[in-house]
């Protein structure tokens, strides 16, 4: 095969990331070794799995391991594995680009503040690129298992925006990375320093990590002894060890390995479950949401092992999609090593594992919620990062809907922060209240200042404020809690006549006002025509002249706007205009006789109500003109 050497330019995002690396934003540069060992371990995992179907991939060498060597004279560190390796196209794809969703969001959040950005970089998971924290040149040689020796690849870069790649002869499979160290990185040439990093971050790697040990001093008359190669990690799957033997540090370091994260996790779950199916769970809740959490192509973070052999990850067969932020491993003896995607989907064992893991993760959230206090904000932190994912669970998981509903936290008219549970809301209901009231809007400010809330504030009735996009779908699936119906205050007719201290008196006054407003309502119906489904009096309003509501079974205006913004071609739903017969503007309209004046007032009432909903009038310029005319009268 003819050797070819080419120079390529890095993808733009890689250039940005390398620039951050070279300027040393990480406060602990030792992270490079963790990342490279993690990649080597993954490569061995992949080979072991592929070899279950094709034993020839071992090429006569099934002793999977990672070898690390420091050369003080050459000022290099070498990390070598005999895992799956890469072909030329895979090298370009895996090193020349960041094939990861959420990349744009990641760079959009970088602030220039070194400490803050260091956390963001760690959260993003930089993998191979962390090499440039300590190296000013990196050389990679690799060959994919199963390919001929002539299909080796050498990749080299100084991190200056370009890299060289050429085809070479390589006898052994796997990948070798040589780091040519920067002047300030000499500490990593010491074997004891590398060993301490391995113990800290990679003791749990299920493959031996080997280094050249310190030679024993020769006895008098003996020849100088040669140092032996030693295994410096435990090389056992951490999740198989008893919890009593594991420290918090070991748990956290394992999380950082599998999660490629910079920070410790917020919570963890380690359980061995026995019964019809036997499996082990070691799952973690990250402290922060990954950047690709809301990307459609985002991968899950749980790896499936069978008898400690890595099988797959990023599949909804392991956990439901709404728990995609969970990281960790699931290991079982109840599946064949050569399990296929189809077998995974059809396996009763997988169904039992998924159900059991989901149940225990929800239990972990429940425990966190019970322990919540002013001093323990773990659940509040988790809700801030993953609350909208749990809301997806209400939509997707009928079996656990009631459990998830108890985990939800909301803003209400009594709390701007999302801290109010539905249980708390129910406990604070006023006398005779049997309904949980809520309002949806496209922003929190629109929800908080909606005119629909006026009568509820007057009567002291708490209302749940929903302003996340998913809340429209949430409210259509969560229709009841603890025997109490959930009702939108912007849909259908409201009956609050039994609530409040002066309920009977207020009801009588409203009935009189409704009767007196009947002529005005007819004027509005005529003026607005088919812009509205109906016009009627309301007791929702105490300060505003009018508001828009949807019929009980119609789509809300907010949902209609969300779908149209998403490109959905849906017919518009005509709203109902409700007026406050006690408002001065409505009373003034009642005294008008000119059809043009009535039409202008009707349009102003309608467009004002649209603005209060967070929507724009169909004719903004016409609305402004009519308002100006009204102000100058």
C-alpha cells in the first residue's frame, strides 16, 4: 500500500477548544492522563465486545492492557493500548472534529473567565484534546484490529490549527499516543507522579495499567537489576466490589471516568439486585446538565455490561429517555455476550432491569426531596438542572406518573422560585377549594402578570405559574393529583362562587353587572365578527378591561404559538373575549353610538388582551394608531 501524508485543518470548534487547552484553563492539568486512560479503556472494551463475534480480532493477543511510560531524556509520555484501534477515516472523524451535539451551546457559554470556563470545559468532556494541557506536540500511531499491517496511521499536531496524517506500517493493533511535554509539565515525567494520578482516577479501570517499576538495588557482587513491568491499578470493575470497601473518592473518580466530568456527582446509587434476574446498578446524578441534554441526537450516559464485558451505551433499552441525564453502568449475567440490538429490545431481562433502575432512580430523587432544607439544596439544584426532564416523565411514563408528580416543583403566585410541590399546594388550599389552578404562558413574567390572576389574588387563591415550553404538554397529561382536578384559569368558564369570604355577595353583584353589560356584549360581537368565538362577561378580572380565554377543549393560545414557531401548519383557534363589565373602558364603550368608534374600542380591547397573553396584535401599527387616538380625545 502506498503511504500518503496529508495536512488537514482542524474543524473550527476544535481550534477553539485547543486554544483554550493551550492557555491552560484547567486548574489541574493531571486530568489529561485520566482522559487518555479512559479512551484506552474504551478501546479495549470495544475490542473485547467485537471479538465475541470474531475471535480473530485478537490477532493472537488477548491480554488487553494499557501501558504508560515516561522518558525523561526525550521529555515524552507514551500511553499505549492494544484495543480496537482506528483506521484512517476514524482518526480524521475522532480527532479532527468534535462529533458531538451541543458543541455550539458549549462555546456560546464560554465567558472568558478562566475559573468558570474550566468547569465548563470539564463538563463538556474534552477527551483526547486534554493532551494539549501538557504537550506542545502530540503524535498518535494506530491500527484497527483486523486490518493488515500496512493500514497503520500516524497523526501529529502541535495544536496550531493543523494536523498531519499519513499511512504507515504498524505491526501491532491498537493506539499509541506520544506526548511531547511543555517546559512547565516536567512533573509528569516522574513515575511516582503518574502512579499517583492512576490511583486517583483509574484504579477501577477493568484492564491492567502497566508501567516500568523502579529497579531493585543490586546486592554486592550482583549485576545491576532491570526494572520490571508492574500493574499499578486494581484492574477490577469497581461496581462489582462491596459498597463497604469503597470510599467516596473512589466512587467520585469512577464517575469522572465514565461521565468525562470535571466535578463530583450530586448523588449516586449502587445496588445489586437479585431475583428472577440478577444485575448490578452503579448510577450517578451529575451536578450539572450536559450541553446536549436537549439535542435530539444526544446519547444516554449509561453503559451496559454483561459479565463485566462492555456491550453498549446510549440506548433507551437501559433507561427511559426522560432519565437520559443519568450516568453509570448496569451489569448483568442474564444476557449472552454476543447480544444483539434486537435481542436487547425483546429481552425480558432488559425490561426488568430498565423497570428496576427507573424505580430506584425515582427513589433516589424522593430521598433527596425528603432531605431538602435551607442547608441541603441538593434537590433544588437537581430540579434546576433536570426538572424539565422529569416533566417529560409525566408524559412518557404512565406507570410512574404519580411518583413523578410528587417530585415536580413549581413557581406559584406565592413563590417566584420553583420550590412548591403539588402536595404543598394542596395543603395550602383555601376553604372549599377542590381544584388545583394553573396558568401557562411563554414567559414567567407573562404568567406572573396575567390578568387572569386578578380574581385569584383578590380571593387569596394560589395559582401555579407554568412558563416552560414543555408545560403545555405537561398540563395536558397531568390532569389530576391527589384526587384534585387540575384546571387552567385561561380555559373554559370558572366558578369561584363558593370561594372567598364574601362569595355570596360578590356572586350577586356579578350577576347584576352581567345583565347590565348585555348591550355592550352585543356591540362587541358585531364589531369583532369572526375574530372571536364568543364575547361574554367575566368575574376573573378586577383591574383589566378584558382577557382572552380558550374553550374547555380548545388548544390554548400559547400552545398554538409554540406549534407555529416550530413550523407546524395548524389552523388558528378563535379565542373567547371576556370583558370586565365594571371597568371604565368597557363602560365608556357602552355609551358609544358610532360604529367606527365602537369598532376601534373593540379592536383595542381585543389587541390589549392579545398583548397580555404574550402575543402580538395582527396589526401592531393599527393598534398603536388607535391607542394614540384614544389618548388624545
